C-alpha cells in the first residue's frame, strides 16, 4: 500500500484479500492482516459494496462465547426472546410503573437540575 497525500492506494493483492476476507473476518483481524486503519477498511468495504456474511455474528458468538447472542453486552438486548428474563430482580412487577410516567419534560428537567444542585453543594 502506498500513501499519496493522505489517501491510500490499494494494491490488487490487498483488494483481493479484502474482498475474500471481509465477509468472514473481524475488522480487528483485517487491520492486522492488511495493515491499515479500521476506518480505511470500512470505507473501502463500503466502496466495494462488501458486507459481512449473514451468519457472521453467530459464528463470532460461538467462537468467543460458546453461545448465540452474547458477543457484545449492547447486542444482547436486541436478542431477548419473549418470556426471557435477564435480570428478574430489577424488572417492574405487575402493576408497578416508572416514576417518570406522566411527568412533563419541564418536571423531569427540574428534577435533574435539583439532583445536580444537591451534588454540587454536598
């Protein structure tokens, strides 16, 4: 890869590697293999209309965690199944409602400002 005025010129071999590996390889591994930044890889992949394989996420979940749906804490929320309880002790019980329900934006803002004021003065 040659650097020309802050723009990388991809060699044919690098492009072939990217096209072959991008769908089934993590971006972190591609950074190590090709030797460019994460942003450069993502830009080139978009330019070439490359996408991760549809089962790529499942493969990574099993590879690193031994089960589906556990690769990233933020990704777990999107994979909850109906009736599944991740943290029952912190869930609302039937009939309970959040304190914020029914409050106006101004009331919430006043509450937040009151908390900040108390923290600053303590």
